[in-house]
C-alpha cells in the first residue's frame, strides 16, 4: 500500500464515519478522557500560589503527552493495515461536523416545543448560563456555536492533520478541550487557564480565518469579506469572531452581547447590527453553509496531502 493512499484513505473513511454516524454516545471518546485528565489536574493544581505557572506546565505537558503517545503508538504498530485503522479512528473521533449540526438542529426543535426545553438543549453546547435566556437568545447562542465550532470541530482539526498528521490532529483536540474547560476569564480560571487560552488562540489563528473565508465562499458572498474583517476583530476572542461574523453577515443578523459564565457577567461586543428575530429557516441556511465549508476543507486537505506526498 503506497504512502499517499495511507494518508488519503483514512481521511476519507474517517470523514465518512463522522458524516453518517457523528459521535456515537455509547463509544468511549478521547475528548472525555482528555476532560477527566484536565479536571484531575485542575483540582490538584489550581490553588495557592503560582497558578499561572502551574497552569502553563499542565497545558504544555498534556498537549505534548497526547502528541508523542500518538506518534509513538503509530511507530509501534507493525502492520500498515493497522496504521490505516488507527488513523481512521483518530480522524473519526477528531471530526465533529455531524454532531455539531445535529445538536444545533435539536436546539431549534426543542425550542419549538417549549422555551425550557430549548434552554436545556442549548446548555449542552454552550458554556454560558442558559437558565434565563429568551427564545431569541437561545437561537442566537446555538448559531454562534455552530459558526465557532465549525472552526474548532472541523476546519482546525483538518488543518492540523495536514500539517502534523494524526498526532497533531489529536493534540489539537487536547488544546481545544483545555480551552473549553479552563480558558475562561473568570476569577477561578483567569490565572490558571491563561496559557491554555493563549495556546488555543495560536492554534486557531489560521483555521478561524480560513473558516470564515470558506463560509463566505460557500454563501457566494465574497462581498462580505470586509464585513467579516471589521466585525471579527471586535470579538473578545482573537479568533471566534471571524466565523461568527461570517455567519452573521450571511444571515444578516446580530450576534454577541453580554452573557453570564459561571455566575459572572462577561461583556462581549455585538457582531452585526440587524437585531432581527432568528428562525428555523436561518438554522437550515447556517447548517447548509457549514456542510459546504466542511466539504471544501476536506477537498483542500486531500489535495494538500496528495501534493506533499
């Protein structure tokens, strides 16, 4: 089996598994294990003095551990067919396109039944306090998450796969999990999670902007690039604002604003100006854009792997 096929075939198989299955709830998931490791470290280290240093050591150590354990495991496997299986499974677990779309659709369906159901459903995919959200805020939160996690859950993993192979792809998932658990500017995590947040900023710098570009292309609205550039920079995050701005421009709506995280009010600037009611039709448009951007990134990654090997 030639080297190019060993790179291309796992990507196609892993993507197809994600497309048709998403994240099967009964299978063990590496991100769950990552979360347990991060939580265990946080409970032991996020106390007393030198929290910034302890958080930095924890973040760097966990990321490097994932990379080198994956790299070493691949070197220990004696047969190319087993390499293919391992890479396929890693890629399948690292991609979250179908699960993301499924979760966002479920938020809108739950909201059609009742506001309380919508709040509970959106709490599965956002970090903010959802108990007091209005129906409009529930829809907004779901669509913001759809845009942001297109980068985190699809485009960035494929980007790091192209650069560093499956060890880099899996290490990126640890980076992203660290940020989602401790990378907040709250009293508890401001110091301890500082390095986790900064590493995530660096890892997502190019993928976030690439995501926004792919979304604009998928929407057939290249004229929105100036809107994305202007509004993407207004977000508190150096990266999340770009895909959110792309979707806000495509839907002609407004995202952002202040929200509660872990009991603290975090003020976020608005992205866009048209504070119109969001609808289920907007969700269908947004998920369609996500899929098109995902397929374009898949094609780009395949072409890059073939060209480089």
